[in-house]
C-alpha cells in the first residue's frame, strides 16, 4: 500500500463529516434548550424511537434537527453561552417562580417541549385534573404542579411506548414475508 493510499484511507469521508456536523448541531440544540441528559434522550426516543443520536442515519438526523430547531429559541448575540434556563415566550415566568416550584416548572416545560406541546397543553391537563377549574401554571401550588408533571410524564411514556411498538411492528412486517406461490404443473 503506497503512502498516498494510506492517507486517502485515513481521511474522513464526506458522509462522516456531514454526520459529525449534524450530531454537533443536535448537541448544540440540546445545550440551547437546557435539557438534561435524560430529557435529551427522552426527546430522541419520542421523536425517533432511539435513545442515542449515534444510532440515527443521516436523513433522520437532518429531519430531527429541522423539527427541533424552530422549537428552541436563542437570544440574539448569545450563541456562545449555554442556556441556564433559556425559556421561550410563554415560559418566561419559570425563572421568576419560587425556589420550590422552579424545578417542577422546568420539568413541565421540558416535558411539554419533548411532546411538541405548549403551555396551554399543560394548563389543559391541570384543568382536567381540577374538574374544569382553569388555572395558570404560575398560580398553582406545589402539589398541583406535581400532579401536572406526573400526568405529562405518563403521557410522554405512553407516546414513547407507542412509537417503539410502531417501530417494532413495521420492522416485524418487513421481515416476515410470504413465500411465493408455487405453480402446479399441468399434466
């Protein structure tokens, strides 16, 4: 093997460079959203059926980035700093909440974002739990927020389970095929 062939075989392919760039972009989005490792893996599982971005192909990585990027808002000129609690629009009250409520509100925010839902979805869950009483999240007690968070996590788990079952169903359908019919010979 010549030196030139060795060098060519060690150079990364264009596809691997694109893949690494997309993985880096996905991890930047994760940082900007302020997700923990577990929240990030849950989002991946719900959206793709896999818990690791390394298991995704290029097309799925591109689609995932296209789906997540509009959901995650950056502050202008703030591209180098990781998000402490970069909460977009309706969720700005989370940083102003009391110390005891803040972790639950962040969990509700992260779960809603993973589900692709907004604040009104979480408030709708609270309304169903309270028997029709409409309350804003910032006005709820710690116990009410805890119930909302638990209900959202249950919804998240059921959607992840449904996604896994759907993925398993399509994989099983693809692997089981009927053998072709044999023709009878006519004598």
